């Protein structure tokens, strides 16, 4: 599991500015990514239950709950973007390497997958395997 006691200091990036990561930079940022994601996930779980119940019961509060749900998800995405990473899906985080993306999916224990830009989720492969085979600059 990731520890937040590392000497790494996260940098805040302007929105829409492309950031390219090395493997070590991405791994150093992971404790913060995990903390942000776990907090958003924790906030979202009760809303998910409320939303399912409101929809099932055709309750008028469904719209307000859906709005709260979207606000939590958007807040999570915004925080990730400020760190220079992207969310490709709910709880899926991408670090741009210049060749493709290092990919982490909550609640995985570590950043261990990579895929080329065009391969997205279908082409996920082990970071170690990719680095060993292709020896990219970011590895």
C-alpha cells in the first residue's frame, strides 16, 4: 500500500496543460491519488445507494441525489486534472508517458499497468513487462 510520508511534493498544473510522467514520478504521486480517490469513493457510496432507492421508488429526490453524485465525481476529476493526470472512467486514472498511459484502477494496490494511447483498456499490460521489452525513456 502507498504511504503519504514520502518527501515527494505534488505540483499543481494549469487545467488542460499536458503533463508527461516518468514511471518514478507517477509512482511518487500515487499516495496522493489513492487518498483523493478513496475519499471520493467513500463520499459516493451512500449517494449511490440513495440514488438507486430514489429511482426504484420513483422518488422526486432522485434529481437532487444525482446532482450531488455528479458533483462528487466532478470534484474527483478536477483534483486529478490539477495534478496532471486524467480519469478515463470512474475510478480509472491515467498518467501520460508520451508513449501511452500508465493506468491505475481503484482499489488496485499499486500502479502496475500500461497501455498505448490507441489500446486503452483492451491493451493493458504489466508495466514491468513493457519496460523490459521496449525500454522506454519514461521507464
